């Protein structure tokens, strides 16, 4: 039971990571196309960078504090709390 729950949560997490990556790629492509269309009409010295025309949240990712990955023990502790909550919930219904 424990390993099945961990597998489900891992699959959900990876799905959302994949979806976020896909959306970022679409936005990057759109931003590049828009910048190219704008820059075609500008003089060489006036051309804009991609990030100037349409800044996106992940452009400043280096400035954001990234949380460290959980250790195995921390993951195990969190899953145990979830399992205890689910067992308690099943017992009350």
C-alpha cells in the first residue's frame, strides 16, 4: 500500500513537471516569433532582445530561491503522515 501511494504521487509530480516544461516551451516559441516580427521592422541598433519584449517568470529563475530536494528520510516522513491521515479518514467514514 505504501509503495503504491508513493508511485502515484511520483507520477503526479512528474506529470506536472512535464506539463510545465511543455508550456514553457510554447511560451518561448511564441515570444521568439513575436520578437522576430517586431525586430524585422526596426533598425539594427533599435532591435530588442527576446526577454525585453515579453519577460516571463522563469527568466529570473536564478534570483528565486530554489528549495532543495527532499532526502529519502524526509520523503518517507511525509508519506507516513499522509498514510496516517488517510487511515484515520477511512476509520471515521
